[in-house]
């Protein structure tokens, strides 16, 4: 798979929602359930264009994964967007090399803007409305 965004989160429903939103917005995706899996994929020959990385995961935190990614020559050029529900993590994430920090749950317009800005895309008008993508993805997940 060429030219994809790697979504890293230990919670399957969160991974699913992010992947669906990104796919419906025209991006190809892959996912990883933990930091070690993320590192393995990032070190592979088929590197992601961008990593959407959860901060709070078991074993290796997002900050630990980010630090390793930015230390290694083979992965340091991959842009990383840190996703967090913790308010005070932005400064630390940026110090460690995050290209951007996104609050959880994400504001969809902000997600679209950050991904496009990080990837250097200026074709905003060619992307579908993420609000409808988000609603489409979340409605089936809400218990009735």
C-alpha cells in the first residue's frame, strides 16, 4: 500500500472511526493497536505518509513512540500528529517532535485542516465534508 496514513490507538472503536473518517475523506489508511506495532510498520519499506498517534496507550505511550520515531534516521522524517484527551500534553509532544496535536474527541474541521496542512495539501475543496463522514461512522456505534 503506497501513500497511507497510519492510525495508532489501542481502542478498536477509536481506530475504526479515525480510519473511516480518513478513508471517506479520500485517504488510504492502515492501523496499529499499540506502539510496538506502530514502530514496526514505520520502520518497514512501505512507510506511512503520516502517523496519527494516540498519546495514552499501554506498554509504550505515544510520547515514547514519538521519541523513538524521531531518534531513528529511517523514521524521523515521518510527520506525526499526536491525538490526546490530556490537555497538558501539547507542549511535551511538540518538544518531542510532534508536527501537531489534536484533542480527543476531535473537532472534525480541525482534523481535516491538520491532516491537510501536515501533508502539505492545499486542495481543501476536493475533500468531502468530514462532518457527514463522522456522523456516518459514529451513528452505527451508538447503542440503541
